[in-house]
């Protein structure tokens, strides 16, 4: 079920109303049934995977707690990891690996006998497998005791607001909230609905409109001049941010209406002054997952410089692969790893350069330069993320780096789209970039408004949603991950 669908507009108020009408002891069951209903509205059969992941990790965590020796504990942990990564490997990566092996065999003049599985990617599998694995690992590390309540654990795995696209929650934060007696809190309900409204504006008004222009540019990159390709990269950055952060805001807002707090997943990432900072503001829950369960176990930064660089590249290689079974995603991840390694390695040079050039005496200007440079590097990486394949990626990078002209330029967009619609789309896209941080302050209450101004602000968002929304039930981008 999509958040931006008529079904959800009916589903969520009914679930919320029933939730507050029911006695506390039955609420977990209502939310569990609602969560499975939410998922099965997409495909019934793939709910079996949710059930498998739930039962395996519930059993594995209990097994870890009861194991008499470290070897037994490790066996239960590896069972959890093997099953969850096995599900991911089968449904998400089998055809990718098989296709590469087939190409390699063909290159060597051999036939490859294994056929692709051609299965539909289960929605949200990358999110719920990571979330449930984190539970078992936390139990193994002794960070928490395993729950004895299978139903509430199943709800932790499937909680519908964040089931298919995060935030990837941790059990110590989410599970205890299902035990708390939660009353109807008008302040939380209002706050949650306001956050949902902002999420819908970002998704339906900005992302879904900008995506039309982005799709047009990326459909024929070899025909576009370099300025239009750069525009496509910038607009895709806006689309990706509004699509995914919009989903996160709706998810967090919906949970907040029910009195349940989820972690924040985005913090105005395009204001980052470095790539390292960018990854602390973009998809925060995933990056925290990689930090805690991959980067630190590899040794983090408490190793030699060479090993530190290796650890960063490994983490971003996996992060790229997590985003999609394709070499464009892998290159996107590795590129960000290379950015970080280059930044660390060149730090002494930049310290000297800033001192000699006088930038250290112009902190605001220096900060603005760093934000602009970071934005440029991230935009360049979006070429890899959005391109259809490696060939298109090479075409885009080549045309941009050589300032190539082409039969289609930015003015041609006004022919492909109605001038008024394109102008509104560009205003919405670039307006979001310029004013996102101010709006986020208002939405999250860090910049207080009077009641009248608060009402006017949210009424404006509602008007934008009604007048400029692109209502086509366009799926959220991260559903495919």
C-alpha cells in the first residue's frame, strides 16, 4: 500500500481510531494485523518472507540467551545472518550475480547453464532484514535481553509506517514503546499530522513533478548538452531527497500520531560542508547501521591509515550494493568511499591551503565554499545512481566533462513540457533547495511560530498539496531497495 494512495487515506484514520479505542493489551495485535494488511495489499505471498525473518530472529535471539557457551551463541547469530542475507541474496542479488557470471562465461567462450530467477523484488526486504538482524546482533552483544513476546517482536519487524522504507529502527528504541500505555495526546497527533503533511508536499508536489523532467533528461543522455545533464543531476538530487525524506516524514508522523517515536532519518543533507557530514544527515538510520554493525567491527578508524581507508571503501561498497543490484549503484557507493578517503588523506594540504589563502579568517565564506563543493560532489555521484546503466553513466560523465553541445539543450525542455508546468517545476525544485532548512525548522518546531503564523504556514502547505500535487500514485523510489 502506498502512502500516497486512496487506500492509505482510508486505512490510516481507521487504524488510528481503532488503536485509541482498544484497550492497551490488544493494541499490539491491531497494529500487527494492520501491518500485515498494509504489506499484503501489495502482494500476499511475500508476507511469508516477513514471517520467516520474524520467526528465525525471534528463535535465534532466544537461542543466544540460552546458549551455554560462546560457540553456541555464535551458531544462533550466524543462523540469523545466514537466513536474512540468504533472503536478500536470493531475491535481490541472484540475477545480478548470475548475469555477471553469464557475461564472464561468454567472454571466455563458454555457455552458462544457470537461468535467472526473474522474481519480483519483495518490497522493503532490504529494510526489514537489516532491522531484524540488528535485533539479534544486539542480543548477541548483550545490549538487550531478548523479548519473550513473539507478537510484539513480529510487530517490531513489521510496524507498517516504517516497514518498507525505514527508518531502520533499533529494538531498544522501538520494542519498549509497544509495552507502554499510550493515551491520545492531541499535541503528538497534531505534530504527527503536520509532519505527514510536509512529507506529502515533498513527495507529491516536488519529487513527483521533478521526476518527469529528470526522466526526460536521463532517457536520452547522448542527445543532451552538458548544461542540461548538470540540470538533470541537480534535479535528481532534489527528487531523491524529497522522495525519500518525504517518505520518512510521513512514516515518522504516522507513528507519532499513534504515540510512537521513530528516529529522524534526514537533517537537511544539502547543507553539509563535507561528504563525511553529508552521510550523517542523509539516511541516518542506514548509515548508523553500517557504522555499528560493519565499520566498527572492521576496526573503524582505530587502525593504520591503510586499513582505515580499506574499511571505508568496504562499507561504501556494501552501501552502494545495498541500494541496488547493479554496477551503477556499486560505483555510486565506491565513489563516496573514494571521496572520504581523499578528504582524509588530503586534510593536511587543505589545512595549510586555508591558512595561506586566508580562508580561515573568513569562516562564513569558507563554510559556503565547502557546502558548494560538497553539493557538487554529491550531484556528480547522482549521475551514477540515476543512469540506466554503465554505458549511460560514461556518456553523461564524458559529455559533462567535455562541455559537450548536443541537439537538445535546456531550452528544448520548454518544448517537451508546457512552459508554465516546467517553470513551476523548476521553481518548486530550486525553491526546495534554497528554503528546505527554513521549512524544516518550522516543521520540527526548532523555529517557533505564533499560532496564527503556524496556521498560515500549514494552510499554505495544504494549498500547495492541493494545487500542485501530481496525483498518480507514483511509488516511492526507495521501495525498490
